[in-house]
C-alpha cells in the first residue's frame, strides 16, 4: 500500500465503517505503547482516539480486536488533532499482514 501513495481526497473517499473497539498501539521507535479507541476503518486507513498526540509522519503498529477477531496493522500518521482532552489520529494503512487480511475484510462488511 505504501508504494501507491494516494491523495488526501482519495483516502477520504475510501468506504469507511464505524468500528468502535479498543486497540493497543506502539509508535515505532518508542519503548512505551498505549491504548486507543478505534472510530472508523477502511481498506486504506483507520481513525483512532488516544490520550496523547502522535506526530504526523510517525509510523504506528496497531493491534485491533473487534467482535472476536483481531488484526495487526502498520500505519502512517497523517494527522493528530486535539478532541477535548484526547487526540484523534488518522492513519494511512501501510501494511496488513496476509494472515490478517481476511479479518480486516470481515470488519469492513456493513
């Protein structure tokens, strides 16, 4: 996915599904991870809410569990905006391991 950089408009047009679930994340290069809440997901990106900002351009590993299934994702932080006392992050998905693609596809079903 990373080799095909999409415009901001193309990413925004990807069909999103509301998936509200807890996730674990770790910013690559940092020792500590944290908990997040997912908001929405598409086959190109994911929106999450965290308790701390993450700099745009950072890469994050995310482990998302939803309705008994889980997926591991690697994404590039496109934006991090304050939302009350929390921060809303938008990530472009770069890597979805082959073993997790079926679970991601299942999560994207309406």
